[in-house]
C-alpha cells in the first residue's frame, strides 16, 4: 500500500488517482468535510421548510414535475406493510437500486477504485448535499479494499455515468456484488467481512452518488497513463528500426523541427536523437552497407565466419554507367549494396516525429481536459448554501455538469490517434520483412537457403490484423447520441464508451509495438552482423580476396581490371579502418534486454511463446526501462 492520498476536492492529480487505483488509501480533508456538512445541513433545512427542490423533494428526470407527499399512498391500502422509510429516503434508495443495470464483464479493480476515488473527491467540494458520514463510509469502503462489481456496459455519459455509479453505490447500501481480496461475493457480505455497516441514504445522496462522470474519467486517466509509456515505447521501437535500416538522422535534427514546432513533434525528434546517440549504423556511408546473399558452403574463408547464417555482397557500377556522375562516384564509391544512394528514408521512418508527435499532442490535449475534470463538480443540482438569494432556486441550481461531452470529444481524439500510431509501427515492421523494401536484409529476416523457412513473415500478419481491428474501433462514439429518459435526456455524450474503448485499444497498441520490437531486434542483429562481417573480411584479405564479394566487375584478364581492384581496395580499406558497428546506446540496452528473454532466430521454430514474451516485456515496461537507464 502506498502512502494515503489526501483528498480535498480541489487538488487531485492523475498521478495520485493512479496510485489509489493501484492500492493507495485516501484521507478526507477536514476543511472540505466542513463544507460538505454545511451543504447537507442546508438541504435538510430546506426540506424542513417544504421547499420544492429537484431530486430532493421531486422525482428525477421526466419525473421532475412530481412533488413528494407525506408518505407512500399505498401505505393506505388495507393490509399494506409500510417500508419504514420516508419518501425522501425511498426516492434516493430507489434511484440507486433501479439504476444498477449494467451488463457485461466487470471492470478491473483499478478502474473501480479510481471511480470511487473520483466520486469521493468531487463530493468533497461541498456542492452536492451528501452527508459527512455517508462520504466517510464511501472512503472506508475504498480503504478496506471492497471493490464493487461494475459491469462495463450501460452508461451513455449523461446524466453522467448513472448506471455504473449505481453499481458502486448499491454496495454501500448493502446490495449488489463486490470483490474483496479477489473473491466475488454479495455486497452485504463484503461489507460485513470488512467490518463495515451499510448506509441509509438521506436527501439527494443517491443523486450525489450516481450523477457524475467517474467511469469515463477513471478509464480515461488509466488509458492515458498507459499511453504515456506506449508513446515512449513507440519512439524506442522506431529507433531500433532506424538502426536496423542504417537510416538517415537528418530528418530528426533539432534545427529542422524548430521550423515546425508542434510540441509532440519536438519531443519525439528529441527522443529519437537521444535513443540513437552513439549509433554508428545510422548515417553509415551508403556504399559500405552490403546486401544479403544466401549462405553457401563456399561463402566464407574461415571456420568462424563460415558459421554465419548469411553471405554478403555488392554490385560494381561499371564506368559506362557513370557518365555525368563522376563527381558523385568520387564521394560515394561505385558499389551498390543494401542501401540506395538517396538522401531520405521512406515516410514510416522519416516522418516519425510528425506522426508520433501528432499522437502525443492528442494525448496532451486529453490530459488537459481530464485534469480539469478531476477536481470538477459533476452532479446535479448544485448546492450553493452560502449564496445570498431570495429563493431556494438560486441556491440549488439545476445545470448540466454531468454531461460527458468534454471528456468524450477528448477521448474521440485519442481514439482516432491510436490506430495511427499502430499503423505506422506495422508499416515499419512490414518494411523490415519485405526484401523489396528492407535495404538488403533477407526476406522475412531468415537465411532460408533451403527454401523451408518463413521467419518473421506471419508476425506481420498479426500486426496487420490488430491494426485493422483498432481502425474499425476508431469510429467516435461521441458523434452518435441516442436520447434517453423519455427524451428528458435528449442529447447524450457516449463518453463512457469512448473512454472504455481507448483503455482497451491502448493494450492492443502495445501488442503492435511489441511485434515491431521483436522484429526490429532480429533485423538489427542481421544488419550489424552483416556490416561487421564485411569489416572483418576487409581486415584479413587483400583487394583480390575482397573482390570475391563484388559482382559485375571485369574479368581478371580485362584491361580495366586494375581500376576495378583499386576501387575495391579503397572500400576494403575504409571498412577495415572502421570501428565495430553498433546501434545507439539506448537502443542497444533495450535490444539486450529483449535478447535476454528471446534469442536470435537462426532457424524456424515455434514463435508463439516468443510473441507472448515480447508483448509482456512491453506491457511491464522492461524494455523501455532498459533504454531509459542508458
């Protein structure tokens, strides 16, 4: 258990909410409780004065025109058994027990704990009319580890999350179901085991407990917490892929992004520069990068190099193809290997800051909205006990703070952004396995000299399937309102569905990023080993020996053989003089952490456990943590 979080209705942060979701207890601020008591006493006085107040002495929603009488009319029937509750109490109890009608799988405990924390915090503002003892009972339930069973489907996001919050409150009344220490049981039993007593509700307390945006806010905050790490993981996966491609770094330069300073774009470019710092693979001269050739028994000259699962080579550019390009071939040696002589990579590499950065900006916008909502009052009506007014209607004001559209639209933005991040990740993965686009790496990142191996072919299928699923879920729920409550609630936000989708989609985004990292690690091994194999060969053979790796050169008897050998020797000398090639330090750390769990794929083997391991490594953040340590 973490240290207790002090709730005062005004200062709750996303970080504190996540801490409570993960098990921290809460304390209630004394000053806030005094404001709570003042509002509750004010309502009790208005009821004593028989003032008509919505949700206190009238019905709810389409029943708002019905004033409560002195007692239930049916108590007058012969043989009737009175409930023993006043109509005011009956009104609040019935609101909870009839509204707890959600269906589907229960929310995870962290979501429900976050919902409880949010509801307690907003009620502490002292504008809801709840009594201090009821609020303390809600906090005691949270601190005791009683987690109400809240099925996931049933909120339209106005008036707030009525049905899910009713599932929270019904346990407080001794009804419903709850989890305690992981065991599911009736709510009354959970309270008893925790040493707690059920509560009877007073004026407006049912409405205060279930009228608000706690479900959409809780799921939204937890989703954004996941997305924070996934955005950094996406940058890490992209950096590993860039190293695997021996990509170009100019597109990430600080002076470049200063000309288009979107905050997320600037941050992503800075992240990539940090992750790739120290790389000698990125920006390597084009002509030094060999292309893959399939291994043959005659591929290598030593027993150690013969154990490599690949062969390498270049094509020589003859003099007849250099006319008008002589200056170019003085700077770049006349060899075609794995990299084309071009100054820019494809969009999925070059435009990472623009794409990842735009997703970052969407998440930051959602954070701004959720940070406001964390300390907002979202029930109805709002109680202003200290206001100077002639009529109670000026002190108990019906408004629409329960409407979830601010959150819904923010979540719609994030919801549309998630498939974008997943899609560019899948495009990089596909580029790695496709021999037409992977800059000289083997097809599907496997040697396959016998024609029997698929390598990483189907890993891309899985990523494509997830991206399609994410894309099909990206339709904004917020644009499709279905009126409720006999058209009293004629425009609703659907924000609860929106935030719930984002939370689930964040998990699937993590799976796509895991597949890219899994694939990029294989590609990085191959790229590094291929270039270093060329460097090692250059160190131990002469120009004629190195020329065996170059195709298209003149025959030994040709007149221009000497010029060809001289050009081969210049490239050989450049490779021989180079230090061993390696990725950026942070990329190398993450790669090593992945390799501790998943070995390089020398030959086809079952990949299901390895894919699951890669997904787990991303979910638990171990690869990201390894890169951050660098």
